[in-house]
C-alpha cells in the first residue's frame, strides 16, 4: 500500500465497534498497523472483536463504554492514552436508530436517539480534544445520508445526523489551529446487522465491483475512513463524504 494512505503506527479509538461499520473500521486500521481501542455498551459484545484483531497479530484494547456517559467517555480516552501511548484518530461511530412516523416519536424516543448519536459525538470529541491536539490527529464522525437529505420515518435519526454534519464543519474551523482535521462520513444503505434487522436487506449478492447498486458493505466505509485518517487526506477537513452508490433519480431523463 502507498505510504500516504497508511494508518500504520497510529493509535485509534473506534466507538460502536462491536459489529458493522465500526468493527470493519477497527479491523482495517489494525490490519494496516494501527493500535486500536474499541468500545461498545456491552463488554461481551466488543471482546470478540479485540480477540480477533489480536489473533491476527494486531494490538487492540476492548472497553465497555456508553458514549452518553461523560465520565465513562473520559475514562475510555485515558485508557487509550495509557494503553496505546497516545491518541491519533477518533472515530465516532456509536449510534442508534429505530423507524417511526413523526407523530409516533415520543419525547423519550427523540431524546434517546439524539443522545447516542449527537451528544455521544460531542462527549467523545470533548474528552479526546487535548490528546488529539498533542500530535495533530484526526476525527472521523459518522453521519448518514439521512442527515443530508432526510428520510421518511427517520426524522429523529436524520436530525441527529444533520447535527453531526454541522458539528463536523464547525469543529474543523475551531481545531484547525491545533493541527486536528475533522471530517465526516455520511453513508447510504450499508449491509450491517442493524440495517438488515430494520429494513430486511442484507449483503447477500452484493458485488463490490458493480457500480450500479444502492447497498454497500462495511468494508467500503472502512476504505473511506482509512483515507480520511491518512496523510492522503491532509488537505481535507470539515468535509462530509457520502458513499451511497448510485444516487436517486427523481425523474428519468428524456432523450
């Protein structure tokens, strides 16, 4: 691999890494030589991820952490600094969603989705800010195309992800002077366990070489994350990258 695309020797913290996109990012970084800390709300869910990375020859620490809990997040960042020797990259992947019509979203449901997705991202960025600035690191926030263009029955989720997109751009301005780049990934439909459970679509039959498709794989989002964390993206900050396959066509063109 060309060196400018490498994340070797970096110390990376990936939240929500028990499955799906978070797990794929953690495994990709470790495969390329990064030391990784992975977290999930349940220790038993994230331990197998760390074990698999270590069995493959990588360095990985697993931590139980609810990103809504500021004290737990601060402790997680301290663990990353102590166990990995610092922190170069923060990947804010932890999130949650459920489908519901706008009128059916309760105040508790609204608050729960914003807390995990948006406030969780805030908590992690604030806790990791000093450590990232120490070496000129990167932040990769995970949003969604729902936060860019809306999505039926996902108004709470879309609002939270829109907040993450705006936070990314604002934080990029504020942290540029400290040498920290802040970018965002807003995926379209990706074949994760959560998407399969909610929407009934899976990775069966997905061909990564096919351009004309609307369902991606976690590995393809890990590709983007690795790029954003590498020197190849040194001139990129405050941006939202939207890997979503073939865009929706509102109306077929006439010839």
